[in-house]
C-alpha cells in the first residue's frame, strides 16, 4: 500500500488548484497507482486540484509531479486552444474597435478577450513551492520545451497547439521548425501564420525557398567568420530567434554611437559603405542581424539577460 504525503498548503491558497489556480475540488494523488511509484524520483504526494484538472487522464509514465503538471497544462491548452488563439490574433484594443455584426459575432466581440484572459491565466499560473512538513520536494522543473514564457510537453506539442489555436498548416509548420531549428521557432511560426490556406504546390515552394535561405544563411555566417579578425573589441555574436548579430556589425554600431533602429536607418548608407567589401548578401545579413539586435536592446531586461556585449556600450 502506498502512503501519500499531503503537501504543505499556504493558508490563503487552501482552496486553490495547484495546477491552474482555479478553486480546488478534491485532492489529486500522484502517482495515480502504486505500480508507478518506482518511476518517480520524489515521494508520493497529494495536492489540491480543480474538477477539470482532476478529470484529465493520468495514464502514462511521469518522472515527477512537474512533468505531470506539464501534461495537465498541455491538456488545458488543447481544450482551450481557440480561446488562447484570440490573444495570438488580436489585441484587446483591436477587439474593442472591431465592428462585429450579428448577434453571435457581437457577443463574441464582447466576451472574447475575457475568455482569452481566463484561459491564459490558467496556463500561466505557477503553483506554490512544493513542501512536505516544511521540507522542499526535490526535483527538476525544467521539463519540456519553452516558448514565449509557456512550457510545452515537447516541441511537437508546441507545434500542435499553435496549429489548432491559429488554424495553421501543420505540415508547413513542422517542416519549417525542422529546417530552422526549435531555437528559431518564432521565425517558423511567423512564416506559417502568413501562409495559412495554401495548396501542396504552394507549401512545397515555401519550403524550398526557406531551405535555400537557410543554406545561404549558413554560407554567409561562415564567410563573415573570416572577417572577425578585424574586430578589436572582445565582442561575441548574439544569436536571436530572428537573426544573428555579428561582432563586426555590433562594433560598428558602438563606434558610430548607433544605439537604436532609427539611428541605424539614418546611417544605412554609411553601414553598407563600411561592409561593401564583403559583398551584397553578407553586408545585408550583417545589417539585418544588427536591426534585430538594436531593437531587442531597447528592452533593459533583455540587455541584462541576453546581451553579452552590453558592457561595451557603456564605455
């Protein structure tokens, strides 16, 4: 017989679902059956859950309560994909300004953002730290694939969610992510969003074009690598989901006090004059990467967490 330990529940959260923040209905026992105990690396526990989170199937093998939590979140995302898709396609202001005609559409316009906010809050909810009798439960919470602050069971689960939420072409998005890599998921998603209703011929044409672009990108980066000897500051390339900012382009921006996109656009001719010796495609790739980099740098938090060259901008 398995002995389950009830987790410590803060007084103000005693009626709260640990998974999604909704009012709790009953205790969830994890793992669901005694023969699964040897698969987990922490003790069996019980924790409060809402009726809906309790209803999701607990079949399968899970290493921890955190991996099971991601499975519950995935089930919620799958069930409320259309609600979550509202926030991916509109802003609150756009919905308020949109002119929906007919009783059904008018009702949608009034309630859509609220439906999105409720679903999003449940997905984003982070339960309190798990402890039993004051001792933290040990485990690895970094499970699955994270995109835009949301953790998915896997890259495929992330693809499936966006396909359903945004009515995308699944084959196209899967192939794009395979071509550009999961670290550039945002780029593949943007292309898929621009090409929703396409024929097989159109899909193949898009895939061929992206494949060619990716090969050109690799060739350009390799060519640019030979030019890094000209960089005098100890700068490093900054890889973003949209593009890569190369050290020589970053150094040019620092030396010319080009700290934002508007300044770069005004100095575009000077930039291409400086790098014309590399050839058009390479110079353009450097310019494109620098554009994304300077745009990202406008966010102080991004600079602090993602820009290894930040200190050189202040010298």
